[in-house]
């Protein structure tokens, strides 16, 4: 029986407890990219509805949008937007009754200063509240030489581990592009991470602190025609077996992440869960779901988005063009898409916070 957790943001040992439960139970948590309070709240609502734990994450572009596109300094917007979103989740997550992992998504070499600035805020938050601001940060140096990738990851992990944080790294390349990170023009061989590289990551990082690994097995950001993406989850098994054999660990020692989850074949998702995947990123599908909900509302109430008052009968349309109406339908469609994700990942009904009470101390 997995250990129980208090509802709210998890970190340190509570995060590792959650990851262990996922791997032993062969289920995973959807990691949903968010851009504002509507998407954050919808993710927490979906998790509560499904009695599941969840991962909320921000890309640098999502964080900048959260701060507001009118912010005069783009870099500060990326930093302060992420900080603001994290504080929003800390304030409310416990009251939804589930465990929430707070994470920042892809940060390539040019975005290392963004991660370091967030660690500055995380260290300050730790001093004030006794816990880090984020559960983990991603450092995606997969486009760089592996030695640089691992040495920089080790440097960041040393700092993060001091305040109970984890990091996520990537080996191999996820095709497609997300918020300026990645490329559509990728050598096919790089879409499949070599087990020997995963062993190098284990050797370099596991003595320092906790890390998770996005190992590529044909993953691509976005949704494509069937047959364009060839996932080979058996590559993950080879990596796990090599680390286990080399170091005499238990089964599936690596904590693995599935990038580019939108549009993936369900049988490939199921297979990956048996090889130590505890997290699957989902962005494209949830973006579309939100947009579909808003679009259907606008189509059904077209006149309300052209006139404040009906030009024929004088009826007011305020109750329809009120942003709370159409934003809510976007949230509802996003929640419906996450119902499917929780089912696909086998995490519905498996929250470690069943029967728990919200945190009383709110930062």
C-alpha cells in the first residue's frame, strides 16, 4: 500500500514517494502545460474529479504569457510569470485535495539563466516557508554535447538538491518544436536515446540528488498523421536493464518521462508504463480542447460577440459575452480531455491523498 500524502504541492521526499508509487503501480501522471489561471484551475479540477495526482508545468513562453505580454522586460516576465503561477498553485492546490507536482518545462542552453533566476526565487521561498517554490526544473541540453549536458545538469542539481528540489534532463531529441525549443529538422537517429547515455546520466547525477530523465524513443511534439511518428518504448527497457545490471539496483531504477504525449498511440503509452515512465507531457491536445470549447461557445452565440444588445429585439447579451462564460466552457473541454489522459495513464482513482486534509499553512 503506497504511503499517503497531504494534499498540496509535493517536493523532496513526498515527490519521490509519489514517483515510486507511480512506477510500482505502473501508472503515470499527466504533465500539463499551463498559461494562466484558467488552465491551472482546470487542471486541478480535473485531478480532483478523477481522484488523481497531477503535474502542472510552465514553459518559458507560458510563464511569460502568465505575467502578461505587456511586461516591458521579456526575461523578467518569464521569471516573474513562473513565480506568480507557482504561488497561485501553492495557495490553492491543497484545497483541491490532490498532490500537485510543480515543474518548469524545456529550458535549453540559452535559458539556463531563466532556471538560475527561478532557483534564486526558490531559495528565498525556502527560507520563508521551509519548502521550495517548484518541485523540479527541466534543463534540456539534449541538442548539446552529452558531456556538457551532464556537467551543467550536475551543477544545477547540486544547487537544487540543497532545497529539496529535483531536476529533469533530456537525452536524445524530441522532434517538433515547443516554445522555440526543439527542431523539425532532426537526424532520425537522435530521436532514439542510447542506453549507454542513460547509464552516463545515472553515474553523473544519482550521487548528487534526485533527477528524472526524458529519454527519447521517437517522441515528437505536436500531433501528426498516423505513421509519421514511430515510437519504440522498448528502448526504455534497454536503458533500465543496463543501469540495473551495472549497479545492481532494483527494477526500473531510472525515473522516466514521456515527452510529446499528445496524439500518441495508446498501446505505446501502455507499454511505456511498464518500463518506468511516471510522467507524460501533454500540451497540444489540451490547447486544442480549450480552444474547441471556446470556439463552440462563440459559434453557438455568435450575435453576442458582435453586439452588446441585439439589434433586432434589444435583448442584452452581457450574460453571454461575459468572459466567465466562454472561458468556463474552455475549462470544461480541457477537463474532459484530461479525463481521457488520466484513463490512458491509469492514474484515475489513484491519488495518494485519498482522505487527506489540505495544508493549513499557506504561503
